[in-house]
C-alpha cells in the first residue's frame, strides 16, 4: 500500500517503470519543502511536517529492491507517521463507534481543502482488512505535503464521489475479473469487479491526479 502519489501512477498509468520512478521521487504533489522557500503566512501553506527530501532518500534506497515497506520501518518516517496515524485511528473509531444499521466500507481523503482520493470496498470486512495500511499510506502523503488549515465540507466529499463521464477503458480476464477505468480531465475512477463465483465490485477508487 504505497502513498497516493505513487498509487496514482500504478492505477492511472499502469506502467511499472513509472510506478518505481514515482517511488524514487517521493510524492508527486507540488509543495514547499521543509526548510526551504518563503515562511508560512496567512496566504501561504506551512512547509510539510515530513520533508519530501527525507521520503525521497529513504525510498531511493528501497526502490531498487522494490521493497516499499522499508519506508514505514525507517525511524525517520515511522516516528512522524505513527503518532499521526494513531490519532486519526482514534478519531475514526470514535466517529464510527455508534453507527446503527450502517457500516463503513470506504473513505474520502482530503489534504487540506483538496479532495484527492477515495477508496471504497465491497464490504466492511474487506475495508477493515485494508484500513490500517491505507491509513498509513495517506499519512505519509499528508506529511509530505504543505500544511494548511483548510477543510472540505461533506458536500464537497459527496461531489467528489459523483461518477465520471469521460473516456472509458475496460480490461478483463474472462471468468476472473473486469477492471474499468474512466478518465475525465484530472480525475480517474477505477472499478475492480470479480466475475466469479458471482459478479461483485470489490474495490472502487477515485483520484484527483497530481501529475
């Protein structure tokens, strides 16, 4: 479960060389590096909490072996990621503790006011299985982006989840799976459907591309 800037390459471009180039380059989002650029002000976002250069150096040492988990095991990243992820885990658990007749099957992710990503699964059980890794990947991305106090609204999230109506491409392995991708402007939507023993949409994701 790589951070979204890299998943973007895997999902939208589907070219392995581009995926590992993105891994070596860290986040593809544009931002001010920690300790560089103008100081933060009311009109400018604060520098990232985790310098993209730090992620770059760690990823560069791991990418040749294609072992992404080394990022999370590095003390330079882990010490920043884990406290942030744990706080989000607590807030998420508290916000979803009293649901009645409902279950969580996915999330919409925003970095500041920018709606950037969504992941939705076929069931709450499937979502729960992936949630810890997904959360950690979102946090790596968040820490490597400029910090801002902007927040999206629920209506913004609902609008983000609206289906796209752009160029469609379908890849399929008969009797096994179907992968549908729709591209519209800077947005990409991907739907993975299992075809047996019965048809079921396993995972849907949507990306606001950064590149």
